[in-house]
C-alpha cells in the first residue's frame, strides 16, 4: 500500500490551524465566533469559567488528531501498529 506523506502533512497542518482557533477563542478572541451559532455566540460574549475550560479542552482534543497523523509518519518495527492506525 502506497502512503501519501504529503496528505498526512497537510492533515497535520490543518489540525494545528483548527485547534489554534479554539485556543484563540479560549483566550478571548472574537474573530469568527459568530459563525459558531446562536447560543455559543451568546455564551462567548460573556463567558463563564466553565465555558472557557471547555473551549480549551476542545483545542487539546483537536491536537490529538495531530498525534495520530504523526504516528502514521513513523516507521514502526512491529507491523501491527500501522494496521491499527
């Protein structure tokens, strides 16, 4: 099976950008928040500490995608690991 490394790298870049937006919003940034929807936009106007924590957590979860993609680039010695990924 041929592996397209450039597709994996593009996916890694995308996950960093995607999680970076969550971190930006968690720090109080408002660019693009209106596109998230009515109730989330209203909560971002006057965020509670629990809402900010959830936004930070979503950014961290999005970064897990980066780790999975990075694991695809590694040359594993055991053949079971690439099969699982």
